[in-house]
C-alpha cells in the first residue's frame, strides 16, 4: 500500500509532521538558550562598574554562562539548518516498494528482549529529544548511536540486533514512514 494512503487511512502522522515538530521544538530551545545568554551578559555588564573581587568572580561566571548558552543556541540552529539542507525532497520518481530506514525516517520498533514498542525519528539534529504528536511519543535518535547505526537500511519485519556491555539488544522493525 502506498505510504501516503496508509497514513491517511490509518490516521498516522507523517514524516514531515515529525520533522516539523522537532524543528519547532529545537527552534524554541535555541531561542531559550539565546535569551538565557542575553540575560547572563546583561547581569555581567551590570557588574562591570563594581570593583570588589567578589563581583569580579560573579561577573566572570555570568559571562561564561552567557557564552555557553549562546554556543548551545547557535549549535541547535546549525543542526536545524543542516537537517533542512540534507532533507530536501528527492526528485526520484521511482515508486518505493517498501520504505527503508535512513536519515529523516520515522520508524517503530518492538523490543524483542523486554517487550514494548517505540517510535523513533532518525536524525542527527533530534538525538536526545522527544516529542508527542497525536498521543504518540516519538524519540529523536542520532544515527551515530548503536540503535541508530544498526537501524539504517532496515525495513519492516527485519531485526536490529547489537551487543552493549555484553548484553544483546534485539528489536523488530514494525513500521517505517
């Protein structure tokens, strides 16, 4: 069944909705970081006129905190820009027989060791973040993590398995959109 029809019939979310939600979330996070940096720099500047060594240390701490928040905000913005650059729609007109997990894929796996199912969005910009869309939690997954790396190239029905600290991790791909 065509993915678009499947999404429409089953009421699932689309890959574009997930990417859009993550971008919206990360932009808000970047804005918070930049605002935090601005506040820290303002406090640091207000302490400029004070000559006591106690204030010098606090001023330096606020300036350092501002620099860290500024860098974190700018890093998130760069991640968003890189993702948008890499995820431009393909012009390939060949119909896919079955979706394959790759950068930007949204997929659901079942844990074959402990049970449970979870949705993932494979993207280097979204790793470590999660969102909820249409009552489903979608976890951002960096392709450089073991699960992300071993998921690349898999299709529905295939198994993802790898070992971590002597313990076998085993998952079945149950959906890819």
